[in-house]
């Protein structure tokens, strides 16, 4: 994979800090036990490793008690766990129109199978965030069980006003599920202070951990029926333990992955989340300029302070998948193209027919990487098919 420029950090971050692979190898070579099962030292050490990862996530995301950090495979698992474990037939949900399919599809399945009622909530335009006043109106119409919001849209890049959304929902007795797949590790999060009831995070994007890690942060004293039941706790008992986190964590842990996740978070803390954010914003500003210089169509807000470190765009005359292939072929630039698993965001941006190409930066991208992108986009502009 020489001579490539990786600009697909919103799909999964790469490269990872060197300590991530080292921590995973160290766990495999020196420990390798199964946490929460046997009582020998290897199993206890594995349990401690997982606890340290839990503490690291809690501290970074502004969660007071580490036991409210529930580990699963990824954000998709966490979103499905909340939707399937909370909602009941006839409940009403207000869902962000830009939702990822890991929210949209489980909601639609419950609509089809269990009479869930869904009202979609869109921003005033693709360049603006969701408006909490409009949420207030929607909530006044009928009792609502859950409001879902994608904290940073993986297509438009918009950062949504999560604290205000929680305050508005709570005034009407509704709970909030925030999809923080694109924001955890990238933006400073204060989940407890903002009153977020459920937040899904993934380990392999902004948190710089390996794929196969992620989970759910759950607010204090919130009921959630487990979607999966397995071992753990008293083997004679008919049901899984009722205490968090074990109540929602079925099966053997991905301890090796969690060792890597903790190392990713440790690196973020060492560098400083604010310093990393400042750098990514500078690069995002340049991404927007590159799109403008090519007279391309930019999706989402223009101001880098209002968006995550990703920019989706379309070049006139180019189909998005074709353009992404050309960027890689001509200059080795790796981006993502298509509808990005979030068709609703393309409804908002009016790009359902064409999708978009998305360039997204991580902490290891440089100004030079973006100049390669600028040359690749300019070349594509000259060679419109
Ligand atoms: C906004 C958003 N939500 C959810 C997901 C799903 O994350 P994961 O693949 O870790 O389950 C993604 C991944 O691309 C995403 O961008």
C-alpha cells in the first residue's frame, strides 16, 4: 500500500498510534486470559485490563461511573441494543433524518413488526444543524419515548447541538439516544453533564482503537432489556446478572481489542484532545477550500467549527464512485463514495441520485496529504468524463 494517501478516517481511522498494536500484542503474548470466568491470575489480569479500558472511555467521554460503559462489538451493536431493548409496540420515536442505517434500519424493522411510530426530524437545510425549537414542537404534539440524533453526520459532517436536544427532550419526558460514532475521540464529549441517556460509540474511528471494539454509555438508572443472554454471574440463575455492565455484556470479551482501545485513548490524552481537534479543524478548512477551488458541490456546513473532520463533495460531470476510483488511480488518494449508509442525509442534501465522495482526516494526516488531494481533484476537473 505504498504511495497512498489515506483520507477515509470516518470509515475507520488509519494509521493507529504505535502503542495500539503493541498493547494488543502484549495482551496476547503475556496475558490472554478470559475475564469474568475463571479465578486464576490470568483471568483476573484480563478483567483488570477491561476495567482500565472502561475507566479510560468513561474519563474521555465525561461519564462519572465506569460501570455505565458497556462494551460490545461496535456502535451498530449499541444502537441496536437500545432500540431493541427499550422500545415497545406503539411507542413513538422522533428520529434524526440523517441517521445512519444502524439506527434507521432497526427503527424501520420495529415499525414493520411492532407498530413503532416514527417521525423524522430534519435540519432547516443541509448547511445547518437540527433546530431544537422544532423538536420542541414535534414533542408537544404527542408523548414520545425516544429521540435519536446522529451527533456528527457521517455525510454532512454537521455537529448537532446535543446538550440542547437532551434538555428539550427531557422537558417532554422523552429519552435521547445519541449516535456518537463520529464524535467520540474527535470532539470533547460531556455525556453526563449534557444529560445524554444513551450514547453509542465505536472504538475504531476517533478513539483510534482496533475494529471490533465499541459500545454503549447508559445514563444512571435507565432500564434496558438485554438483546443477548449468555454466561456470567451465578450459573444456576435463570437470567443474566442485573447489574451493569454485566447485564448487557454477553459472551467472552474482546480483551485484546480493548487493550488496543485503551492505548488509543491514552495516546489521545497524551497529545491533548483540544490540540488534535485544532489541527483537524485546520485540515478540514483546507478540505473545504479544495472543494471550492474545484467549483465542486460541498455538502453540509462550510465553517470547520460547525463540522467534524470530514467533507463530502461532488464534482460536476462525475459519478461519485467513478470519481473516488479516479482519485485513487491517478494520485493514490483513498476516499469513500456512494450513499455512506445514510440515505436520509442524502435526502436532506438533495443528493440521493448521485451520493457523494467523502474525504475525512485523522490525526496523522498532513498538509502535504491534502495537497495531493488538491492535485487529484484538479486533474479530475480537467478530465471530466
Ligand atoms: C454515524 C455513524 N453511525 C454508526 C456507524 C456504525 O459504526 P460501526 O461500524 O462501528 O458499527 C457509523 C460507521 O460508519 C457511522 O458513521
